[in-house]
C-alpha cells in the first residue's frame, strides 16, 4: 500500500511538473510578445509604454518559479559531477541523498519566507499598473512547493537505490540530449 502511494506521488509530481512547464512556455511567449510590442512602440512610434517593462519582469519570476520542479523532475539542472563520479556507487547515493536533504531544508526556508512576504504583498502594489503583488507571490509559493515535492521524490529514489544497491545513474554527457 505504501509503495502504491509512493508511485502515485511520483506520477502526480511528474504531471504537476509537466503542467508547470507548459504554463512557463506560454509565459515566455507572452513575455516576448510584450517586449516586442514595447520596442516597436518606443522606436517606431516614439511612444514609451511603461507596463511593457513591468509585466515581463514579473513574468520572469513566474517562469523561474514554475520551471524549477520541471528541471528537477527531468534531472536537467546544472551541476558538476566530476567529484561525484570518483566516489563508489554507495557513496554516490549517500552524497546525493544528503544534497536532497540540504536543498529541501533551504527550499523550506525559501517557502516560509515567501509565505511571510505574501502577507505583506496583499498591500503592496506594482509600480506602474498598480495590481497587487500577492498573486505573483502565490505562484512563487506553488513553484517552491512543487520543487520540494520533486526533491522528496528524488530523495526517495536515492534512498531506495541505497537500500537495493542499485548502480548510480551515469551522467549524461553535454550535448547528448
């Protein structure tokens, strides 16, 4: 029963990561369109539009927050494996599990700070458009929570590999994807 629950958690976390990645793709295109509009208005029509600077700035925050869990789920983040590859298999799993615990701890601190800030952001409004910053902060909290879910899944996999004695994953050479 616990194994089925763990498998459902892994499946759900992967679906959440895929949905977040799809939303991020849309936000990137929206940001590019807004920036392009702003550039055209500024250089062709000699008329600056302030919100074309403000909205992409917030979109960038959302894109980063929403893609964190996707990158973790696909194991496509940037890291240096040179020292890790020199360790024996069991030691690699221990180091990876330790790193997951450390990142979970820092993610928890980040989530807590974002939630505390959320209380302030109901009052704070954006500079140009004047909309409340709370919805952006909520999405940041969701992104951090989804990252924490992916870190828990990764920790579980490393602990399982440590228990079963599975060989460590071979790192993918750069450009092999």
